[in-house]
C-alpha cells in the first residue's frame, strides 16, 4: 500500500508539473516552463505532451536571446515527439512548433506551408488562436517574398492579400488581417490601396480589443517606414521633401482624430 501511494503521488506530481508548465508558458515565464516540462517528461504517458511545451518554450526563449542552443534543443525535442500520442490541441501546438522552428531556421516557404496546415484545423470558435497562426503564416510569406524575384514576390503578396480579404470578411475583429492586408497591398505595388488599408485599420482598431495598441504601433511603423517613402518615390513629379511632409502631416491628423482622449 505504501508503494502504491508513492506511485500515485509521483504520477500526480508529474501531471501537476505538465499543467504548471502550460500555465508558465502562457504567462511568458519560459525558464520556469522549461523546468516544469522537464519534470513532467519523466512520466512516459506525459512525455510527448510535455515535450511540446518544452520545445515551444525553447523557441520562445530563442526569440528573446537568439541563443542557438535553444533552437537545437527545440528541434531535437520536436523530432522525438510521437504525434499519435498527442491530443488534437497538443498536435496543433506541435505543428506550430515545427513551423516556428522552420521560420527561425530560415526556411520560410516550408514554415508558411506548415502554418497553413495549422490554420485548417483551428475552428471559428477560437479566433485568438487563428489570428496568432495567421500572423505567423504572413510573417513567413513576407520573409519568403523579400528573397524572391519580382514576379514571385507579387504572386506571394497577391496570395496574402486574398487571404486577408477573406479573413476580414469573416472576422472583422482580427488584428492580424488588417495589418497584413496593408503590407500585401504595398507588396504588389498598390501604394494607394496600402495607404487606404492602413487608414481603415487605424480607424477600426478598437474592434480588436486589447490588441488595438499593438496593431496601431505596427501600422504607424508600416506607414512611416514603408508606405509614405514608397508613395513619395513613385510620385511622377514634384518636391519629394514637401510630398513626404504632407503625407506625414495627413497621417498624424488621422491618428489624432481617431485616438481616444
């Protein structure tokens, strides 16, 4: 009886460690999440699920530290996981981890295809997760497009534009779609639409709730660093300095008019 009690206690501790690892990961406490996931992996029936948390935590830590050791551990852990032993949600998280690793490894096309596969398995009932994966997919396509020849660049951004239009028609509260729609319009050299999309996204940003501030920060950077300079560069005639100043003044007026006080 003492042995049975000890085994039950050990099993419960491992289960609690997995729950704790997930909670710590969600709280962005990646060092602690790694430690808890390593503890949970000692129990064979939890090893694969705990491995997902462990790999994702190493990937997130890599984003902050750029330490190649984290990327190596993440890859090795992901490769050892048996997806057949994962719940549907953990399997999606595992595929997300594969996509993130491919992205950080510079394999942007493969990463985009992987994130695309995840999008197909996330239902409309979980819009926050869909938006997160959509953002990763667009990041990968954007990086892929930057390295492509002109015709391929346009094709990739046209694909992005089509997807973002469809997402916004189905979910007007998406924070990823309005930003990437503006990026995609600029990517196919439709600078007027890129400007209009950025203005529209700024105006309706409050619909995205808590993500409104980060969306607007991203939009401001996009307009200031890409859309305005490109519109000035492509203007047929006129004083480029004055043109840029006028566009920046117009953008500031829009921002001020639609910012809560």
